C-alpha cells in the first residue's frame, strides 16, 4: 500500500490487490470532484441507513456526510492501515457523528455488525454505497458483504415484517419461552381462548443475535398479532429488540410477576410506545410510568384451574400429605446469606436493622426503610456504593426481612403442629412442634398438598407491597381454605371473610386458626366460595383475555 | 496551396480528405472517453468495458490515420507544414500505451484519470493542430 501525493497536492492510495496488480483508489487530479460524481450517481431511495463498502481516504464519506446529514453511515473497511491513512491524510476530519466505522472484521463479522447496527436503528430502509475502486480491488472481501446486503435490500425485510394486526377474533400470540413457570399457564390459557400460540424459545445468556433471529423468523413465518413475555424475558438491555418492534409496529405485552426494579432500571431503552407493561403489584405503577412506559396496567396473578382443582385424595396420599395446618414457602435463608455476602461488612448491622424495621411494615419503600435504619457513617459508606452494590444491599434487606416476617408468623402456629414445605433453611429456624418436609413439585404435588391441608397458611414476601402471591389463587382454586396476611390488593380480588380469611396482625393468627380448624362447616363453605370466585374471575384465561382486550384496543 | 504536379495534387487532396475525416471524429472520441472515465469511476462493470473497448479501437484507428496524414505531409513538395504541427499527436502515442497498461492492470482510476485529464485535452489540442494544418493546405 502506498500513499501517493500528486504534483497538485492531492493524496491517493495505491493498493496491491490479491491478483498482484496495483491500483489507485482515488483520482490524482480531482479526488473531491470524483467523490462528488460518485455521490451524484448514488440514489439512496429514501434510506436513512447506508452501508458504505470501502473507506479509502474518505473523500466519498465526507461528501455523503455533507449531502445526507441525517443518515446513519456504516463504513466497512477491511484494512486497518487504510483507516489509519485516512485519519492522517484523508478526510476523516469531515466525518459527522453519524459515521460508524467497522474496520478489520471478517466479511461474516462485518455483516453481523451491520445487522446489529441496523436492528439497533430499528431496521430502517437500507441502501448500499459501494466505493467502486476498493470493492473492485478486494472482491474476496467486499463481494460476500455486498451479496449479503443486496439480499437484505431486495428482501426489504422491514416491509415484510410490518403488516396489519388484530384483524380477526382469533389472534396469533408469539410467546417468549425461557422455561419460566408461568409460560405453560399462559400458553394453555391463550389456546383455551381460541388463540394460536407460537413459542419463541430462549435461554438466559444467549447472544442477542440468536434471540433477534428467532424473533424475526417468527414474525416472518407466523405474522403474530403481538408478542407476550414475562418479566421482560427476551428483551435486551440496549433496547435493540424493542427498537425493532417499534420500527415494525409490533406490540409486545410484558407481564411482570416479580419486582421490575432491577430489570427496568437497567432497560430504559425498552420504554417504547409499543411496549405494554402489566404489573402484578399496583405499587410499581407510578415507578414504571416515570421510567417512560406509556401503557402500564395492573394485572394480578391468577390460577390455572386445570392444575389447581379439587381432588379426592387416596388414603396413601392423605397419610403422606395430610395435615391440619400447612405452609408452603421459602425460608429465604440462602438468598439472604448470598446477598449479604455482597454487602460490605461495615453495613451488615444496617441490613439487619433495616430488615427488622421492614418486616413489621408494608408499603414503605425499601430505599426509605434502608435510609432510616442507617447511622451517619453507614449512610456515608452506602452512598459510596455503585448502583449494583446498592441493589445488592436492598435485596439482602428484603430477603432477611421476609425471613424474619415469615418466621414470626409461623411461630404463632406452633400449637397446631404445622407442616412446612420448603427449603432446608427452615430446619435451622424452627424445631419442636414444627415439621419441615421437602419442597413439592408445583404441578403434580402441590395441588394435592393444598387439598390435603385443613388450613393453608400464607405469609407474603416483604418485596410485595400491595399484591398477593400465587398461593392466594392456587389454594382457593383447589377448594381449600386459605388464611393469609391482609395485603391491600386482596380486597378487590376476594370478599374477605367470606371467600378467604386474612390476618392484619400476627397476634390474630392463632385465634383465627383455632376457630376455622374447629368450625368445619364454616371453613368448607368459605373455601367453596373462594373456589367459585377464582373460577369466575381469577384464572389465567381471565388474565390473558384481559391482555388481549387491552392489546386489541390500543394497537388494533 | 496549389500545384501543377498531378501526383502532388492527388496526394494533397487525399491529405485534405484525411484531415477532414480526423476532424470529424476527434472531438467525438474525446467526449466519449470522458463519459467512459466517469463510468469507470462509479461502476467499472460490463457497460464501461464495452464502451471503453470501442473507444480504444476508434482511438487506434484515429492515431493510425493521423500517422498517415503526417507521412503524407512529409511527401509534399511544399514545406509550409512543419513537423511540429503534430506535436500533440506525438505525445498521444506513449499515452495510448499507458492507457493500455492501466487497462490490462485493471487500474480503473488511473485509466479514468489518463483518459479524462490527459487524453481528452491532448485530443482537443490535436484537433486544433489538424485544423491548423488543414488551413495551411487549403
């Protein structure tokens, strides 16, 4: 490669091609006029995303920047040496911030990078500007890239992926499937409502390209009316998929059934008008809207009535599972310990104080509880933590507070010999009258256990400010009796005292348990009313039906 | 210019006809080389090569014709037209070789530069020279 300077002071590059010939990349007489002619001959056809094949000394790129200031210019250059010479002797100083250089990548990687950038930009119409002398000089490099891009342009993918939706009664729903427990329930419910479900499989930790590829294939092959996911699974931190969906006007329903804090704070680029967020706890509505999500709705959990239903137990099942009072839940010993390990030792005492403070209250924001539990020196140390460190500390507080809260509630039940179904952490927390037995399979064993307990006890995780958890729907769905803590949301979901029974103070637990264990008829009648309520209003069919109605109204 | 020698008169007439022919095509060839060079810069594809091959053949014919004219002028008894009347055409012969070399090396930009910035002006100058010669031989 040789930098040539003409008597008139113009620079050009002479490159040696793979076939041994030496060729000039720019005119030695009028490189700028040449660039003007090249750009004159280029018709972007309205494209706002132009891939330039070959950088040379950048005369043509500078002219493209001047002529199309709003256009993204992705410049592919196979040789780092050319990029360096362009920076030193060429027109790189005239490039705008819209120029993105891809240098030294293999043709395959260059195409992947172009695809990534194209998707990030929302798949706008794409045009190719081949810098003819360089493309002709290095056909082995630029040929495959050009071929791949020509196919993209000719297919006009962005047009194929955009189509009218919500035309018929029966819809096609693309469901991200990461093996999360709710996925099966959602799929079953959507099918029961007469809709088609297309699963888009995914795995945590897989590349964005793989996920996007499957999403695009699904759209092209099945033309879904909308995408549905749980806890934002399938979406990426950079908002590439959300951007694609916005670009092709593909709506996505995102149902949060866990705290969205960690995810949505890291995903601000996912807040687009085509993302409809449904949240199981009303307490997060304001926070999500403040993050830029326009369509945010409250959508509580529900039960799958085909799994959680009244069952006649065999004598063997009754012997194995039967008990007066049963509790299903995690002790939180392990997650509390794991999160605490990530917290600096000088803040451990503050975590303990905040957890004690939090376990006795509901609806107090975690940040407030943490802040008020700290000594000045601890607050100072806390403020020095990075965002990740702060969220680790908050998670440690939440887990520890849940542990303390559940333990204090369960101690009120000691006289009934309660059976705890959960993790081994319970063994170190309770003894004597308490029986700790292994976890149960959610789909096969848990419905039997709920049926086998005369009284199913529930204590909600501290992380849930207002919402109710899964057990509040699953237990009544079985026609079983539920005694649960009085979360604010339960008042709108059940008739408290007639369909479910709640305790507002821990001191009420023993007395309520005693009464309902004694009064068989009252207990059974109440459980039956709870079952009817779930079947008439709180199954996944009702929830998915609600999502579909919302999506049709807003995006149809 | 006039002569009583019938053979000189015939030669003179043929030279005049040759010059008229050359003047008729030189400008056109120059213009087409410029078009060809623009095409080569933008897209050195089949269309540009076809156009270029045709023009190179035409240029070869033109140079051969000018050579013949030059030789003929050398046989004229009247020495009004001097040898330096064809200086631009002399320069075009090595340039023509450079063009062929660039074409063989597929060095499209050099080829375009040679045609646009060297050959076309040279043809323009050569055309003026021929017109001057034609005037002297009128």
